[in-house]
């Protein structure tokens, strides 16, 4: 593997204020980290909820803003912690660190399969045969293994693949919003409001686990604290504003789809934004939307293959996974190969009659796993914090994460519950023997 042990970094000099981010620019960074390929197939997964999923977007936005504040506080309180597992371990001990580390790794793998499914959906715009479950499965596997090979050649290759796709991926959303503004039909939107006729207090909460997929990554706000001009004040502002900006994009895109395309066609679609562009602008623009979506989703797969590999390497360094997953800063070839093998199994086992059904299942399970991680980090913040206001923030983050899990469909919760049961058995049988004391370190938040 073309991955050489990294040199020990020299101590960083403090940045001058003129080189630091104001809260507005920091908010754009937070929004950019969230807005991505996760949105491309969500209208299909949200079709059973209909246009009333708009309420779910607003509820999820409030929860995401709260969680962004949780991770901002953790970043200020424990700046030297090793990511999410480090945050959990500092406040709750190694058992929590072990579960968070492995759950986040699993979320990376399962979520990455969902992104590959989204890529296959838009490839199906050009090659309809890919809407067949068997052909789609082979295409998903090809995307996963191509991205894995790129990662094996080096993290820089995977990073460039993800970076090059970032700006391109926003084009379909922008075109969809413009198309929706031109062709929005209020009567069609109203007819799609609640397809089942069930009351909103039943349908909207059930959609939160799927919707929250688009907000995964709110923890990135914690990484901004050292680069923000006044972190004690502006990290919170930037986090909330970034979530707000992402929400405007999400809501505009969702309203556009439900206000232009009949609900029955959304449910059967594998490329809703391309279909929207085709209705309003014609086939040439629709093709551009599909190409941009394909580039973005494949780039995202590459980035998350790297994220999964690095998460497993960090877990091995902490003793949570066998040493074969990594030693120090080195990531053995066996690490991404095993990750790709696990993703391949998930791809086959999660196969559904439609790509939208498979995407919804994978997104739901990923969101529940990640929400459990966020809940544990909120509890850790509550234990580490000394200020009452910070504890209130931690409590609010825990309440939202727990409520979103409780309202999720059993098909999303049960696989996650099985995963954590397996983790408890693994801890008691193997990992606990290597437990070491945890030094929470000084801090005040």
C-alpha cells in the first residue's frame, strides 16, 4: 500500500485572527460538509410520508443544530480526544469508546452501500437494465470495489476523488430547485401531503431516521474550534447557521420534487432529480443532472471507504479491533479489503425489489447506528461538563437522539440492536481483558 508512516508534526503556531474564520464562513464549511449525495434518492424513500415530510425536515434540523452544539462543546472541552470514540471514552470509559468506535465503523460501511445504491440509481437513467435487482447488485459491487482499489493505492487518491466530486454534486440540487420554482403545482403538492391518510403525529416521526441521514456529519463542527476567531461564541453560531443553510437546500429540493412529480412516479423512480429536470427542461439537462449525481455519489463512496478504513485503523490502535487493521499511522491492505468484503455482504443481503427500497433500508439502519453514537456522546458531555448551560445542551441532544431512535421503524432499530448485543458479547469475551484506565483530562465547558 502506498501509505508511509507519517512524520511527527511540529507544534503549530497560533493563527493570527486575520487567518481565522468568522462565524459566517465557518457556517458555510459546516453546511458544505453535510450537503452531499445523501439527498439524491431521499424523495423516493420519503414517498410513503409524502410532502408532509417537510415537517420532518424541520424537526430533524432542530435536532441537528442541537447535536452540532454538543460536538462543538466536546471539541472545546476535550480538544485532544481521538474523534467520537475519544469523546465517549473520556466521559464514559472504554466500554463506551469501544461501542462508539465499532458502531461508527459499521455506519461507515452500511452507509457507503447506500451511497453506492444512489449511484446505481442514477446510472439507471442511462441504462434502465440497472433497475433490475440482480443487475443493480453487480453494479453496486463494482462501485464499492473500484473505490476500495483507489484507497489501496493511497489515501491521497481517494481524497482527490472525493474532492473533485464535491462541487459537481451540487449541480443537480441547484437545477432541481430552479425547476421546482418554474413548474411548482400547489394542487399536486397538496395531493401528496399524506398518502396514507394517517395523522401526521404517526407518519412524520417515523420518517426522522431516514431524513436524518442528510444531517450525518454535524459532528464536523467540533473540528472548527481552533480555526474560528472566537470559538466560545462563534462555533455555536456557525453550527446552527450551517444546519440552517443545509435545511434551506433540503427543503427547497424536497418541495420541488413533490410539487412537480406525481407521487406514484416518485415511488417508482431511481433518479428523482433527473426525472424532475427532464419534466421541466428536457432530456439534455436531465442527462447533465444524472451525470453530476453519478460523479458525486461515486466520489462520496471513495471518501467514505477511506473514512471506514481510517476508523478501523484508529479502533485497532485503541485495542478495539485486531492489530491487523492497523498499527499506528499505517493502514494495512487487509483493512480496506475486509471492509469491502463486509460491504459486499451487506449489498447482497439488503437487496430489495427497488433501489429506493434498498436505499431506504440502508439509510434507516445507518441513521439509527449513528444516532446511538450521538446519544452516547451527549451523555459523555453531560458527565464532563461543569456549566449548567452545557449540561442542558447535552440533555437536549440526548433527548432528540433517543426520540429519533424510538420513533424509527422496527426494521431499522432491530439490526442496530443486534449489532450492539454482539458488541457487548465481544467486549465481555475479548476486549475487556485489555482494558486500561482512562484519564479524562482537564477541561471546562
